[in-house]
C-alpha cells in the first residue's frame, strides 16, 4: 500500500440529492482514495474539520464502466465512496453548510 497522508485520503465531496437528504441524519458522502481504509478515512475527516467526531464509516468500491469511442473500447476510472456518520454531539461540516 502506498504511503497516503490524511490530506490525500478525501478527494472531493459528493453533492447529490440523496447525499443532501442524508445531511439531516449527520451523514456526509465523499469520494476517497481507492486504497484508503475506514480508519484512515475517520482520521482524515477528524483532522480536516475542527470539532467533528466520527461515529461510523461505510465504504463502497465503484468499478469503472466500459465506454466506447468509435471502434476503441476503454474503461472509466474505478472510485471509492465513503459515507461518514457523525456523533450526535459533533459539529456539522462547514463545506456543506451553504448548499
């Protein structure tokens, strides 16, 4: 496994209708590094956002889709998605506040 720092773990937040509805339950969705595990994701969220305590992390591996451009076939990149559940006494994550 590569040497992954905490700032490399979280790639970008997922902004969809479903993820916005889950914010009421203190659940936030992120695309994460494909080699990151649950403990690395938990540490990265707690270090990047002040006052946040993680209760649970659920991860999903998304396989790449086959795409075609003319006669050439290829694959899109595989990704990993994480849904982070915060504790009830935790602060909210600021990047989602204005959405």
